[in-house]
């Protein structure tokens, strides 16, 4: 081994320091670029418009178990459905899945680190036979043995500008010749850095970030779909709850009718004894009683069916017994500002928000598709340095390094597939804009129709209520005249039929009134206040 002088040792130490400095610089550069890329990604998330505040809160499982021990109010049913409704849970899963995919897309701008290595063993045979014609031919074969081992690491970083930075360095390198006889043992001081920046195709932050921008739009659309599903669930619960209350009230109405029919049958039989009525009067009363009993039994079956529908919407077991709160349907007139309701529906409706986000998503796809039509022009800048030191002799074996810069240009002619995709993306933007316009017009028509329907239902409720009062007055008068022997039971049954018909109409119209208001609430995303 050759002794190393102080001067040579200083030179080697300075060379190693020079090699370490670029490594530290490159490491810092990677960290700064990674954090800046992450910051650029998060800035794009701020484009999402928040959904309006939802005015209902879901129940916990413990709350559901507690509230099921008492009659359910409308609010209880809504809060149970927001926790248990199956369709809503599916929409929540779709949103969570889109959110996870969007979060995973941030990894595009994180460094990709990899380590590779190899080890080779070789045996090379060389013919060293004598070629001198004056001497006898003597054949010799020399075999050289050796082995090499190398481990190198690679780090790659994709930047929001579309550039790709790659750093490669040796972590370990060893070479021995011949086999098991160490002649050289090389120490690693090798690295290379390259930067590839697209100038046309693939260039720019929009194209470079298209992958996670696209997943961000998907997440926003699923978020709006989830909010719309919540509004639809609330509407479905209200409609089912109102129908159940209607059927429960119909049971009471039909039960009252049965009581009146029973009284009329007994009264008719008494009049026959007194010879003030005929058998025909008794038969008419019994026919009326049979018809009302059939209606009563049907209303009981309809009520059970309505409860099953309500449990289906809430997500409760169908065979679970439930009881509804004693509070029945009531009528409270409301004043509706049609222009303001249309404005709220256009501003708050999540379906319209989804259509607007879809337009932005289609525009992004159009821009990416058009970018693929551009020539591929890349600027490549690279720096590499290699310093190998023999640790056994403590001297430098080789030292190389330098910069390299070049432009790579390529253009695929007659790329019809890319052109067709760009054309399709342009058409998709126009189609989505028309879908948004159509949805806005449909929403306006629906809100205006609901407003007219609410006012019409309110007017009909007033008229039907007046009809109920008149029918009740007619029934009371018929009963009085029948008791005085001045009217037949036909007058009573006729008055009872009018009263029962009016009461049924009133309940149906009352449910329609509340259902229209609930539908209007689902369109504007807010409750309607009287």
C-alpha cells in the first residue's frame, strides 16, 4: 500500500466535500419542491363552493334506540332516516370513495424513491497459445475471475409545471479481480440530476395537474349529489309521514261513520216497531253500514301499508312496530314569493351546482385533449458527476462531470385519434352547457307550478272546509227531522255520504298541500316558513 501524503489527503478531502455539497443542495431542493407542489395542489381545492347549511341533524344509534320507545314525530323520522336510509348511505359511500381518490391524487407530486442493485460474477477465458511458426505450438488458456456489486438509488419528482426531476446516485459499489483476491475496492461518489420540462405538449399547471383536478371535480359532484340525496330523503320521509297521518285520520273518519250508521240501523228498526218506517229503510241503513265498514277495514290496511312505507324510507326493519305522534295534520296558510323562490332554487339547488361543476370538468378535459395535439417539445437539462476512490490505495481512480442541455422535438403526423378526442371534448362542453340550461328552465317551471299548486290547494281546502260544515249541518238537520218523523233515513244516509266524501277530500288535499311545500323545500334547500 502506498502511503498518502498530507497534501494528497487534503486534496481528497476537498474533493469529497465538493461532492457532498451538491447532494445537500439537491436534497433541500427536493424537499422545497415537494412542499411547494403540495401547496399548489391545496390551493386548487378552494374553488369548491360550499353546500348550504343542512337544517336537519342525524341521530346516533343510541338516540334511535331511545326515540323508538315513544311515538315518533316528523322530526324524529327525518333524523332516523338521515342515519339509516339505505340510498343515503350508498351516496355517502360514493362521496367517501371520491374523496379518497382525490386525496390519493396528491401523491403525483410527491417524490418517488426507489433502490436498485445487482451483483455479477464472471469468468473470462482467453487463448494465449503461441503463434510463432518456428516454435512448436503450445496451447495455453488463461481464465480471469471477477465479481461486481452495485446498489444505486433513484428519486423522481413531478412538478406542477409539468417538469420531471430525476436524481440518481450510487449507494454502494464494489469490484474485485480476480475472484476472492481484492485488487480494487471502489468507494461511491457518483450522482446525476436531470430536469425535463415540456414546452408544448404536457406543459403548464393545468395539464400537469389535470389528474387531481379531475378527481377534485368528481369529489365536488359527489358532494352535491350527497346533499341532494339528503334533501330527497327528507322529502320522502315527509311525504310518507303525511300519508300515514292521512290514513290514520281516515280510520277515525270511517269509525265515526260506522258509529252513525249503527245508530241509524237501530233507529230504523225502532221506527219499524213503531210503524213509522219500512223494511226498505232498515235495508238502506244496513247497506250504508256495510259500505262504511268495508271502507273502515280498508283504511286500517292502508294505514299499516303507509307505516311500512315510512319504515322503508327511514331504513328501519319492516316488521318493527312503530307509533306516530298524536299530532295530526294541520293547515296553516303561507305566503310565497315566487321570484325569490325561483332565485333560491337556482342558487341553492345541488343538481344545478353539479351541472355547473360538470361544465368545469368538461372544460378541463377539453384543454387536456387539445394539448395532446401539440408537438412534443421538451427542454432537458442534466448534470452528472462521478468520483471513484480506491479505498485500499486511498487515491482517486477517475473523476468526470459536466452539464448537458438539449431540446427534444417530436410530432406524430395524422394523429386522428387525438383529434377525435379533442373534438368529442369540445362537443361535451356544449352538451353540458345545454344540460345546465335545461335543468335551470325545468327548475323554474317546477317552482312556479308548485307555487300555483300550493295556492290552489289552499283555496280548495277553504272550499272543502266550508263543504264539510255544510254537510255536517245537513246531517244534523236530517237527524232532527228523522227523529221528528218528518224525514226518512235516506236523507240521513245522503247527508252522511256527503260529509264522508268532503272529509276524505279534505284529508287528501291537506296531504297534497303539505307535500307540495315539502317538494318546494327540497328544491330551494331551505324550509318554508309561514
